[in-house]
């Protein structure tokens, strides 16, 4: 029963849902689009009925629209590069160099079939389809080329090292290197072939030899409390200068190197490149045109001093270069050689056997260190004065002996120059003069290529016992040698090892 005073609302009819209509319209629209696309694909397929579909490529060579014959021709002329890839790094080689030959006809036929038999028609028509080229590989040629390329693509591992930060040495981390796996790359080339024109290189990681350089940090910091002082010694003049490198500079050259002889398997080493650059720059700045240094030898000497734990004792030897002399009035080959401190036959030899001179003529003078063939002993020196007829002996820059001496007569002179002790003979024989010379120290050969040697010796004997020149010290009496008393000759013989510099002054 209705409530008093109330009204009953009439029931509303149910609403009709219209979603079915929307779906119907979408289906009709989608079908229409699909039909259009199918018609377009069909039309395009008819358009390219005799040609390769437009999105088909082989490497960088686009074959779209070409028939098989023309596609073959294009591949033969344009497929001329193989790209080797390692991540972002790429290199290019000619296919023949890599032992790769392309079957252009078979590849063109394969390209023609794209979009027709594999269900990728839309991609071949509107997108891009990369066709794997059909190739043959000469394994021997490919291996040889990959072995050559291996050196170019390799990344050397970096050992743990020592670096300088805020004036202190700190360890630096190691980094792996990369090396080409020739066998795996060749197998990839023979198996999967090329992706278009690209061959991904099979690379392997190469671990460094030194993984932890922290044990060397304390040693490096001790060394870096001082500058690196390189002694530069000129054996011709006997002078030394020092090239001093601040710790902030030479510390940045330090690295750790594997060293089986070291208790920890590591040792400190200077990087060759910055050390070499520094030495070369100093030589260019400091030396005149007649002097230089052997950079390889200089780097080796500094490295050895560091290995010995005494980098402040590194010593580099100056080298001398040939000089040019312009002949002045009144000069002869002999007088020029005497002034330069060189037996005249060596000057003659350096100028092709020159026998006559003319004023203004330019001749070559051999380097002042021509006779310094042995490693130089830097802290010992013997100085002979022809004018004073004296021999003075120095050690560590201090005069230790000053003796009277006798040098060669005018017809057989002792030649001025810078020489070395080159031999020791307890009693040498001079056949030209039938002399036995006790405690003979060979110094130089006055005739190029001969075995005849001038040197120091004591009082000689002749005929089995006759002692010569005992009372002649202080004046020229010999045939080119430097005569000392027998006692002093023995002292010098025992003191001077081979390589000690002998400077003979006019």
C-alpha cells in the first residue's frame, strides 16, 4: 500500500549500450586499412616484379629496383670494403686482402628473393633488409691478414703503477688490455660469414702482469724526497754538469714493472717516453752543434741508476760530432791535425786520403772522442803535457800524482788528443826498435787499422839488459810513447783500468 501522502515513481526503461556499434565501426575501418595496405603491397610487388625490392641492401650497397644482372654488376663494383669492428673501433680492409671473395651473382639472387618467399615483404618494401653476402674464404690468406691486424687492434694492458698526487706517490690501478683471437675470428668469418660488410672481431681480455703496486709507494716516496740529478759528463773536456729534475716532474714518470729478481716481484721504473723527451730537450738547449748524447744509452743509464736505488747517481756521457775546418794560409794537414788533437792520418782518412790543401778549402775533422771506444771511467783521468813534459793523475777531481815524463821526438811525436787506456801488458815488445817496455799501458794507435800502439811504460831495455833513458825524464826522447820512471809506470799500471781517459795536451 502506498504510504500516506506519498507518490510512487514510475519505473525507468533500461538504457541501451552503444559499445557494440563502436567496435563494429573500428572493425570496418581496420579492415579497410588492411585492404588498402594489402592493395599497396600488391601494387608495389607488381611494380618490382622483375626487380629487387626497394629496402634490400648488402652492406652499404643498395640493390632496390635492380634486376639480378644489374645487382650483380653493382656488387662487383661497389662491394669493395670489409669493416672490422670491435665495439666503437672500426678498421677497413679490402676483401681480397682478407682472403674474401664475393659470389656476386648468388648474392644478387638471394637479394631478389627477399620479401617474396620469407614473409618479410613489408619490411623489404618499406623498411630495410640486410642480406648476408655469399662469400668464399681463403683460410691461409685470412689468417695471415688477421695476424698482421692483431698488432694494430691490440690494446696493451696497463700495469698497476705509481703516480704523483699532491707531491706524494700513490698506487694506480691496473687495466686489462685486449687482444685479437685470430682463430676465433677466422672461425667466425668462415662460419657466420659477414654481416653485410662487417666482421665483428673476436677479442679476448689480457690481464696486466702487475696487479698491485702499493708495496712500492713507500719506496717511491723516499726517492721523491730529492730531485733527480743526472750527471752529464764530457770525457773530452773532463767537465760535468747536472740536469736536475724536480720531484713533481720526475715523479710523474714513475711506474711499476714486473721484476722476478725483486722480493715483491715489482720494481720502480721510469717511463721511457717522458724521460727520453726530457733528455732530448736538454741536449738541444744546452749543447753546441758539436756535441750531443746517445739517447738510448742515456735512458738506459738513468733507468739503471733507479734500479740500483740511486737515481741521483745517474751519469750520461756526452758524444762529439764531426767538425768542419776551413784551411787558412800556411796551414798543413799535419799542423791542422796537431791543433785539433788528432793524429794526422785520421784527418787524412776522414777526407778520402787527402794529400794537398788549398786556402779556403773545407775539410772534415773527426769527432774529438774518436778514440773513446770503451765505456768511460768518469772519475779517473790522466793528463800529459807535452810542453811541460809532465804526467798528472786525477781521481774524483783531485790531483793524486804529478810526475816528470818524456814524450816522442819530433820525427816520431806523441800526438795530442783525448784517448783511453786500451790495454795492459806487463812487458811489451817494440819490434821496430828492439825495445822491451815494462808495465805498458796502451793508449792509442797512431796509424788507423794497425796494431802499433803508443802508451805509457817504464824505462825500456834493449839487447837483454841495457836500460835506456834513465836520465832523460823531462825531455823528448821516445818514439811516440810516454815514458815514466819504472816505479811510477807500475803505479799507473795498477791504478788505471781500461777505459780511463788519457788527455794529451800539446
